[in-house]
C-alpha cells in the first residue's frame, strides 16, 4: 500500500501471487539455461545475442533507463509516485495478456 498526503492505493490480493508466479517462471527458466527474449537475449535485431547471467540485471536496468529519457523538467515526487502506482495497477492485465499471447486468463 502507498500513502502520501491522505492518498492510498491498494492492489488486488491476486496481484502479488501473479507477480510471484511470473518471477518463479523466469527464475526457473534461468536455472535451466533457457533463452528468454529480452532477459537472456538482446532486443530486436540483437535478439540472437546471448546475455551472460552476470549481465542480466544490468540489461534490465539499462532497458528502464533507455525508456526513461524525455524532454522537459522531471516530475515532482508525488507525481512520480502516482505514475508508478498507476503503472503497477496495470501489471495484472499485462501479465494475463502476455501469458497466452493476448488471450485473457480466467
């Protein structure tokens, strides 16, 4: 839960469960040495490039940074947190639609 100046947000109880399932899926695949697009490989034209296990965390961090650039002043802390909460609220739908190629899970 997030609280700031009287504002609160709360996720659905299944949210943490779905996130944990996704993380377990990725970690299990990593232990097996499986290729995972954008996790153990590059992106787009670099998707045939294998990323070493020691570089996976840096790849993800750099992906976030590459999508974080913009024009103009930075958002204040309250606005930034609100955007993060809104994005987090969308993750359950992203997880459901990505599991079966756009087909929503029951």
